[in-house]
């Protein structure tokens, strides 16, 4: 069980790495072709990437094919629910970036879902130990140091990014519910097809005009391919697989590393400097994740030692 949790934690960490790098491409791609066009096309790219993966895994006997009508119903229901939530969350996030929210600030506001996941989880009878609640507070503090510089003001467009946090929290809980019941790659494929389809509606009415096709330069396609293949096709599939047998709050803490990786990606790819404040934020987040991962047996032993 412990080895499976370590494996799943690694998968979620890798997903967070891909999402963190994606913030750089999201900002550039959304500015080039429009937020709805970027999100819709990247979701369809993610869907297209996963279709051959499903066939390959089926042939290798490594997939979990739905066999009954109930299996198909559960799979489709999970895909529609998760895809609809991703549609709302990613488009709010993309619109916030498009209208002016800095990527670092967007990373902080989005990652506030780590507070909401355990709160929402209480309504689903998913309790958390004191170490996890402390971890959540440490992670939020670390995210603040990491992402917020100077005076913290909330602008109108920041509200769009704030609203996406509870939607991402709900999506994490939806995945927590459906991932043990269905094939993860199929669920990921369906959710992106649903998200791409829903986003295509505002794309058609708001962004497509006679000049639309000419906006797709080399840089825009590069951003789309990274976001479609890596952020959608790979990272969200890893989220579905990695959340199995893992407390959703711990999963959200690990996935909040995307903010750390976003800053590191800006440092490496864009030449931005990592300040002492940002370094402290990274350390606090890592401590929070390690604290949340401590097994219950270890914590009980430490408590007994203190009493003795």
C-alpha cells in the first residue's frame, strides 16, 4: 500500500511539473489566438493523443475496459462531470491570464483549491488528520511567499482566477470518486473531448473571424502542442491514475507544486531570478507535502512519546 502511495505521489508530482511549465505557454498561446480558441484546440489535441494510447493499452492488456452497461454509464458520467468542471475552471483561469492576471499570481489564486478540497471533503465524510490541516496552512503561506510580490491587490480579472479555485477543488473530488471505478485513460479522453466541445461554443461566437486563421504562427502552435500533449493528454491522465488510493487533500497538496514548478520554469526558460522570498515559499510547500505524507502510525508513536 505504501509503495503504491509513493508511486501515485510521484505521478502527481510529475503532473504538477507539466502544469507548472504550462503556465508559461498558456499566457503566450492565449494572447496569440484568444483564450477560448487556445483551450478548445488544446483539449482536442489532448483527446487525439489519448485515443491511440487507449488502443495500445487495450492490445497490451493493461487497460480496464468497460464490460457492462453500468460500466459505460459510470465512465461517461465521470467524463462529462469532470470535463464540464475543467471547462469552467480552465476557461476562467485562461480569461484571468488573458485580461491581465500575472502568471505567478494566477498560480497562487488557482492553488487555493488546496484549502477548499479538505473543506468540501468534510461534506463527503472524508476526514483529515491534524498534520494535513497544518500542511494546508503551511502550503498556503508558502504559495503566498512564492507567488505574491509587493502589495497584494485583487483586480476585477483576478476574481475570474479566484472563482476557478473551488471549481478545481470539485474536479479533484470528482476524480477521487470516479478514478477507482473506471479506466483512467478513457476517463481523461472523454473529459477533454467534453471540455473542448463546450469551449468551442464561445470560440465560434467570440473569436472566429476572417483573420482568425492567420493568428496561428509557429509560437502559437508550439504553445498549443505543449498544452495539448503534455498538460492535457499526459498530466491530467496522471492525475486520474495518481489520485487512486490517495487522500484527495494530500493529492491537492502535491499538485500545488505546479506553482513551484511555474516559478522554476520562469527562472530557467525566461531567465527570471529566484528571490529569497520565493525560495522560502518553495521550502514551506515541500515541508507541507512531506508532513502530509507522514503515516498515521508514525504520528501516533510520536504522540505517545510526548505523553510518556
